C-alpha cells in the first residue's frame, strides 16, 4: 500500500530546519489562521482553569455543544464535537462507508485520504481554471452517476471560491432524491461577511442527507488545541459518538471554544479586520508584475505565479529563505505547479510579504 502523505501548511518546525531559521522568526502565511490571534476571553478561560488538566474532559462536551446549539439555532442532538474537523471527516467516512465518492479538484486533500482509507473509490469533479475554479452544479448533476457521497468545501480551500446557498440547497435536494449524501465543509465560513448567502447550517434539520463540518480552530485561532463540530441528523451523530474516542476533545479546547463562541466583539472585530486587510493585500499583490491573484472571499488569497517565470515551489523556496512561508499549491490535485496561497495577516506582516513578492522578478 502506498504511503499516505498529509500535506498542509503551518509546519514551522520543518521550515525552521529547512531554512536554518528560528521558529519564532518565521512569518507564517501558509496556515489560514485569524491574524488577531485567539479571543482574550478564550485565553482567560484557559489560564483561570489550569487545574482542569488534572481531570478528564467532559466526554460529551456538553457545555460546548449547548453553546453552539443556541448560537446556531440547532438541536443539541444534531451536534458532535471533534478533535478538529479533520477527525470528524474520518469518523464520518467510517460511519457512512460510501462506495464511490465525488470530490471537486482542487480542494482540501483530507477528504480523499479519509475516503480511500475506508475503501471508497474516488471520482474527480474538475474545477476549471477558465471558469475561475467555481463549482458548477450542472457538472455535479452530470457526473455524480453511481457516487454515494459528495464533498463540497465552501469557501473552497485553496481557491477561496464561494458557492451560493441556493445552489447548494438544490444540490442537497437532488442528492436526497437519489439517495446520495452531501458533506459541506464550512471551515472558513465565519470569515465571510455575508455568510447568510452561503451557509447551509440551518438546513441540517431539514435534510437527513446533509452533514456540515464547522471548524473553530481557524477563525478562533487555536489550531494547537484542535476543535471542530459536525452537524448532521441524529442517527449519524449517534453513530459517530459510538465509535469516537470517548475523550476526543480536551478540556482546554472545550473551555476556549465556549468562550470564543460567546465573544461577539471579537467575532465582529475579526470579520471587519480581515475584510479590510484582504482587500488591501489583494490590491497590492494585483499590482505586482507576474502575479495574478484571485479575488478573495475569506482570509487567504490564491495566486498564480506563472508570470514571474518561477514555479510555485521555487517561489516558496525564495520566500522561505527570507523567513516567509506561503502554501505551495502544487500538491493539490489537478493544480499545475504555478499556484500559491497566502493567508491574510496583520498590516505590518502583509507589507513584508508584499515587499518579498515584488522582488521575485523573472528568471
């Protein structure tokens, strides 16, 4: 069996070793994390409850799920907590056991890995460059054939493209009529200012064939703690609970999750800040010769670097030597090696990225 490679951004230890740098000196644009850092209330919840480490965490994550249920206006029984959304992807594949899975490409690669580990066959749904990598619902209807399950990342990673709610609802409805399951990953949806036009969280109670993944680690900036939520019908949530680790969400992740979800000021400030900075960063990158950024909808920008005369890997190495990490998108399925992804960070850091990109030049 081939070795499975999990390729992601945010590996500071590896980058420090590769470029001979101190981890703390690296500017990490390769991981799409809230540039404002964690909510002060989340930090306070952890530091004021350090003695919780001597006890087992609540195996049901009751308070976290109750808080999320109230804010999302969903029954608590439709919510399962996970050690990051990725754990829930793997558990869901075990529970559903689909034979054939339709996955857009390019997109987050853990969908395919989780499906293959559980014996599923993969069918690619190509997102075309000439269509701006947008998801085309008619392509789905034409190609899903005998597939049992469809993954959709919305907003998509790494392209940042958004699919409108009305189109997703039509896809979910038609899938249900054909006995197919739809998994929609909204890991970055909290960064979208007008999320009501795109999110399908409220549709979970209406469609038994819908499962929504909701990550807390990106928007609330604690990837080191790992926390995600799965939203689905009672039967599926119950089956996931039956096979998961009984203490899969640690005590500090639960505390930070509750505090973050309730911090409205932090949430509003993040959306406003990221919205302003992504526009600034996009305009600056767009003005650099040889770079073609795609208009961002969330907290990262997808960039074609072909015009520089360098491959994506070369660009990443050139920036890495300067202590700046961006994501090489050459590892994404169906993408040519001429794309990178850069997260939105604070203004001073964004300016350093802009300066480094402007010096790439041509071969």
